[in-house]
C-alpha cells in the first residue's frame, strides 16, 4: 500500500476511536458562554490531534489549537503555550490556566509559561519532587466547575 494511504487509515482509525469525557463538551460550551477564551496546547502530530478534535465535535469550541508537530516544540516548552495564546489573540499571563493530566508536560509546562496549573488526577497520586499544581481535581467535570468559579 501507499504510505500516505496507510497513514490516513491510521489517523482515521484513531479519530473513530476517540470519545469525549462525560460533560466535557457541555462544560466547554458553558465556559465559552461565560466569556472564557479557550485554547489547546497539545503534543502530537497535527493531523492526528486535529482529526480527534473534529471527530469529537470539540474543535469549534476552541479559539486556538496549537499542536507540537506543527510548531516544532513540545510541552513543556514555553513556546508552545505562547503560540497557543497568540492563536487566540492573547499573550500568556498569570491569570491564564493550563488544565491537563500530565504532571511533567502539562503542569511543568504551565509553570514554565507562568500559568496557573489545574491537574486532572483521574485517581493518580502526585509524584514527589514535582512542583504541585494550584488545583487538583478528580476529573474534567470538576475542572470545569473550578474554572466556572473563577474570574475570567
């Protein structure tokens, strides 16, 4: 088979298998309605990450989508967060938040970018030796509730 066809099949298969966490879409819609500017800073290949966002219907809920494979740097590199903010017409500020599930890339990246850090623990314990996040929650629905309780 043609390598491009194989890759497209792989990307399509990943996109078909992805699902939103319960309440994620509704929560993101509520944040948007509440005046939040939303961006994604994600590691991976652009076609895979964008296919997943399209398949779940989440892509239109974000003001900016920044994928490491398109930018040439990966989280926790501050530049990825700068590009994500710029795609939203903004710049990084201490009022911004990074919500993620990876202690090193997401939370470490938040710290490197000067953002507040909200860790979605999903039943895991925080590793000793890492700078703790500002907030720890059990799941995405709780993360959205925390954000809804803060000032935009």
